[in-house]
């Protein structure tokens, strides 16, 4: 009788689970970011969105899924191509829902987890809030969030993936954003020839002209594209600068040409844009917030001789003699460009296909 009672008890437990009366919720597995030795700065992770294996898997699937757009044809990866360091190779894209030409160049996502401001003007403070911009903008993915949640809920695999990552198969827009943010925080690039050089690893040799370019870069470029060789090699100061591209700053198109001022309302930041990291810079042409320069040579020519003076020009680009720009000889430009090519992480797109 005792044996039969226990058997009957376990049968009832099994029946309850089989009938869906009880669903086991497993704790997600913590995800450990692999931070290279020469990026000695902790990546800021929000407490409400800790990194997990399941969250990253879900985020990657969402990143590549065109279901996230209103016409189910545009994914995040449409404009953020892994082989181009998650940029798109276009001056101004028109790949969005409306086919209207974007007013800004698509930024690449290399090491985006460390960015202290997202978009060219820092209009979002974290990845979780940033993703709603392209998701819902009518010229980009143009998605209605309620419609998206219904579509995801009806798919055979998404409820299960959300349950594994967040303990619920009731899909919410905040959880979509969190998963996407988790995946983007894994986009860490620091295995270029330069990285191996400063870490004294195999394959880390630099030629004479590349070493010359490194020294020139420290002298002429590192005030904005900051790095601490072998320690904090981010190649950005995470700040905003007016670098002499324009002298007229229009209020049209939601004042996008006014740069950081659009967000801060600080008049000293008119025409100032975020300093992009130069990691994988040889893969992410064209350059600047509007993609106006097609080559690194054009960029250096701008800083050397084509910069425009205005009351908002960054003081680091103004010389004591009243001239603007960074003095550079043609041979020095060639050396700097040779060095910049050593920042290409050839395996980055292979790790994050």
C-alpha cells in the first residue's frame, strides 16, 4: 500500500507537468565577457539586465531577424554588417522602410558596450534605450511595437527562448531591447595586429612605417582618439567635438546638423559629434557623421588643410598663430594610415557572423 501511494503521488506530479499546470523555470546561465588585457576598463552592465548565455543567444537571433521591421524584410544586420565591423559601407543609406535617404551615416558597433552615449549626438544613454530608435523610426525599421510582440508571440521558438532567458514566455518590448543589448555587448574587438603588438603576442610585429605612424598618431590624433597603449586601447575619448566640417548649422531635419547641441542645448557643442573608435577603421569607410569622406587620406587631408573655422571649432584644433588644422606632411599621413590599418581585427566578423 505504501509503495502504491508513492507511485500514485509521482503520477499526479507528472500529470500536472504534462498538462501544463506547472512549468519549471530554470535560472539562466551567467555569461562572462572576455575582456582583452589591453582594454582594462569594466564594461558598464545595467543591474536590471545582467549578461546570460540565454540572453545573448536570444539577442543574436533577434538582431538577424527581419521580423523586427514593419515589412518583415529589414533586420538590424541589414545596416550593421559583420564583415564591415557592423557598419554598412554606404555614405547615407536608404535601406529603411520608407526608402528615404538617412540624414546620418550608419555608425559601426565595434566595442559599443563601452560607449557612454549612443548615436552620433549621444541621444541615448544605454543600449537598452537606443534600440527603440531604429526599431520604431518610420525611415528605418518602422515597427509598431505591439504588432511586433504579437508576431514574436506567435512564432514557434520565441516564447521558449524568452522563457529561458527571462523566465517568462510573455514577450515584452523591454525584454526584446534587453536581449538585443546583451548581444551587442559581446561585439568586442581587440585582436588586431596592434593589439598583439602591445600584448607581445605572436603575430604582433609592426613595420618601421607602422611604428612611425603609431608615434605620429600619439602626437597628432590621440587628443580625441584617446588610448593608453597596452592598457586602455579604445581609440576614443567617448566625448564630442566640432572638428571643422561645417560653418552653417541648420535647424532642419530635427536639427541633426547641430550635433550634440541637439541633446545638451549647450551652445559650445554646436556641430560637435561623438568621437568614434578607430578600431577596424580601415573596414568602416566612409567616414564622419554624414559619410562625406570616402578614404582615410581624405580624412587626414581635412584635418591638415581643409578644416573650417567657426566659433564652435574644438580648441584642440586651433593653433596659436590663428590657423586651424593639424600640421602634417604627406609622408606623415602615409605613416599614420599604415598604422591605422594595424587596428583591423580580421577575426572579428568570424567570431560574430
